């Protein structure tokens, strides 16, 4: 499979990968789903494949509190920094800001790591807003649950909101956001409900936390949300792509497009029951790419280290114009073979997760409930 060409308008930003050493060895704790390596795996795989020359790699800046205040409150940011410095939180802080919980525990880099993700997305937004076109991949971004005054759903900050706000603040007036994560983007919806400058589209598992993003939820005319049943397959994803995502993005004619590629919609992920292959994400990006001159591709969820690493590396390969191999060379296989669940009793990876970058297609029937939901969304007028 061949990636998108990197040529573009004069002055366009050639595909850039934003990463950081902070993700190497940083963990939410031994029992948390985010104990597994993710961004560091993508960096290692991309380098093993020869896809990450210095000219394409941008070290992520760390967002300062002043920049984070564009969405987050001063008391929350102060509490978050203090929790990192002291390694503990009071009962009052836990109750108010949801820090020190099972979902959002206290850990050594609990401010610096999310601030780095936010800094990467802000860098992408600010860079592209001042260019006629371009592509930036920020796999450390995509923390779409964060709320202004508290942590939420493994997300201490909301880099998605901060990035979109930066695009708007630079003068863009139409930003589209497409969320492919298994979980609904409740924090992004909270930030942009009723904002005519932002179009939000989320496809997420029905009956899955945070139990928002219902089919009839319009986010004040700014959102189109599609809960899908467990077992959601590549054929259904293609129907959703052509029946919902592409027409609604095209009608909006965005000046910038932000795509959240949370890897928890893949079959192998332990925190959802969806059944996509990583080819479904690549197909969505290939169809979306011509609809906006500026593209930011973020990470998000994803709790199987092998499937996350392979997906986000394949995305970077596609974005940067690489030929995606059917079988990985030995240096890349060694990266995948060196991964583990970092604790717990989950089964070892199947052979294809060690030897290949692309999954086999996971096609299937398009179920009637998908067809019916698409018909409901197709009937909604623009802006309603």
C-alpha cells in the first residue's frame, strides 16, 4: 500500500511527526491500561523502517500554563502541577478535580506528559494555521475527554480543544474534527457546542463510557454523533465513511481538519468490543485528505501495545509517502517482539502482530441498525 504523496502548494508544510522522549518509560502506573508503551513504540518502529529522518521529526514543546488556560481553569492547572510536584493529592482536590483516582492517578509525569501532548498539538495548529497547507502527525495528542476544571477518562488536559482553539484564534473560521476513537469525545463537545466554526463528527461504541454522543445529540448544530454496536467491522466503517463522514466534512469545506485516531476501535483492543482493522483508519484518512488543505492527525485511546504501535506507525508511513510493507523487516519485528503488556495476565500477541504492519481486512455485513442510524443523520439539515 502506497502512502499519500507529500508534494503540495508552495509553502506547504511537508509531513512532520511530533514526538518526545517523555513517553519513553512514562506510565500511569502498574495497573493502569496506560502502563503500556505507545508513542515510543511508534518512534522506534518508524526509525527501524527508515521513515523518520531528522528533518521530519519535531520534538514536542511542553505547553505552558498560560497556553493551557485557553481551556483549563487556573485552579485546576495549579492543582495538577502541585500533584505532580508532591506526588499526592488531598481528598478535597480529588473530589473537585478528579485527580488521584483510578482513571486519572497521581504519577511522576502527570503534568509534564499531558502538557507535552498539548504542546505538540498546539505546535501543529500554530504551524499549519500560518501555512497554506500541510500535514502534522501528533500521536501523543488526542486526549479528547479532558474538561476545563477536572481530569476525565485518562485525560488530564484536552489537547484537541486547545489545538482547535489555536486554529480559530489564528483566524481560521471552519475547522472540522473527526473522531474515530471507540469512546465519544465528550470534552470536545463540551467546548464547541453551538459553535458554527467547528464541525464535530464522532463514531464510537454504543453503550460505552462516557455514555454520551447519542444519535439525536446535535451539539447545538455543531455535532454529528454515531454510536455503533459491538462488532463494528471494516465494511460498516466504509458505509459510515461514505454515508456520514465524507459528505458532512465536504459540505463544511474546512480550512483545517483534525482527525483523532484512537486505536481502541481495533479488534485487539481490551477496552472496547469493536472489530476494525487498521486498514479502516487508513482508508478514512485517504478519503478525508483531499477535503482540507491542512490536516492534523492525533492519537487517542488504544491499550494493546502491538496494535497501537502498528496503527500509528502505518498512519505516519501513509502520511509521509512510504510504501507500507506486507512483511516487516527484522529491525521492525524486533521492536514489536520487545513489547509486553507490562503486567497482567493478557494473552501474548498473535503472529501477525509481530510480523506485519497492516492487518488483514475485517469485512462483514452492514447491519440494519447502522443503515437506519445513517439515514437519521442524513436527514438532518446543515447547522441543525
